[in-house]
C-alpha cells in the first residue's frame, strides 16, 4: 500500500531557505535544456519551507510516517505527482467510506478535527510542509485517530492524477497563501482552473469549503466560484451590506499591513477598481464601485462547527484581520 518513507534529512534547509531550482520552475520557464514533460505547466501556489524536525516531531515521524504518508509516483520534483499515477484509495485507507480532502492542512488542526468528528469518513491531508505533516501525526497519536492519510504533494497535480471523477464528498481549502502582490496573483491556488479540478472530483452534492483572512483573496474566491456553472453558493446573499466582513474591512481601513510589510497607499481603491473592469463594466461604473465601500453581494458562509480556530487564525485575529468563509455545493 505504502512504502517506508525516509526521515527528513537533519541538514535540511531552514524556513528561510530559497527553494531549489526544481521547485521554482514556472509555466513561463523557457529553458530549452529542460525536458518539457518534466516542467510544470502552471506556477505552484507555495514556496517550500524547511524540512527540519525537532526531536519530538522526528520521533513521531519515525513511528507514524510509514502508516500515514502515502508514497506516490513523482514527476519532476519532491512535491510533484506523475500524471500517469493512480491509487486505490479504498485500499490505502483499508475501507470504502466518504472521502474528505483537506488541501493545505498546515499543522493538521482542521484535519484532525475532521477525522475526530467523522470517524466513518476517510480524511486525506495534502501538504508540502514536512513539520506540518509531523504535527498532524502527533495529533493523530494523541487522539487515537486511524482514519487519516497524508500526501506531500502539489494539490492541483494530486487532483488531476490521483482522484477519480465524483470520488470526493468534501474539499477544504483553509487559509491558502494569499500571494498579496499583484504580479504574484497567478500563483494563488483558487482559480478557474482549480475550480474545474474540484468540480471534477466532487460527487454531485459534494461541498467545497474555503476560508481566508485576506479580503482581496476572499473576493477572488467568491468571483471564481460564483462564475463556475458547476457550483452553487450554500448561503447566497448572506452577510451582505453592513453585515459583510468585506464592508467592515473597507470602512475600518483594515489590512493596511501584512505582517511587517506595508501595503501601498490607495491599494483598497485599486482593488475595487480592478473587479468591475475585469467584468467589463467600463471606467464609469468602475469608479462608482470604487467609491462605494459596501459589499452588496454577500454570500459569506457562517463558520461551521467543524472548523477549529487554528494557531494561524488566532494569530490573524490578534493582528485585527477578519475571516471570510465560503461554502459551495457541486450541482
């Protein structure tokens, strides 16, 4: 079913290391010496961080990796998935059950909560951060969870190769990297192509849940899913107007900083102007939209009980950022 996976190297780069060239090949790479079959067609939505584990996480890795981590055929890099790879997930989990896929599982808080709340489901974590996978294994040991498996992989490649049409009951995408700078928006995970992938693997009636603490990304997520013919919003129009977290962000001047990196003056207006222009509304209506801070569309989901407040979200709340939840059903 799975092969023994070697422990992370003790000399692995730290969290500030630059990823190796094999992890930084983008769709625009024109290096003629590279095999086209080994070059990713799309930019990845992540930057790999260090694989170094402390003593406790190394110990749990040694105990659990062989059971929890699914070793998949690779393509061009450590997080790639061979396009021809196939997996029998019932065999991997040892049973037939509804499948929940948690993309970007981080430190495993949401994954572990899902597994504990749904013992009759199979739960698959998709993550590229090795210490996060080790943290998930620790939670599994502490809670006695048996219904979780994990793959260290680029999520779009996993969706394309390893999941068959209609085989997934829920997909979770909580707090993906927002890639704040406009020139990096192409690296955001949630895009029309990603929505196509999720629609393919979700069973009819299956649910896609998303959350972000960055309003610009929240608006993009909403635009992508509202425009997709295979998805319907579970909470259309909810939390619009003055009840919208988006309205609060605009009125209260939140998100003026991301960590210690100040954003340029006027970024809120620029973001608002961009949306109607993309929709083809023209300059006049674009200006009107930029002058109106009220979110008239809404559609934000309430926080559902199965999504715990993770350490990341708690830090975000302390920084004064608001959280946007979305939930869509596959038609």
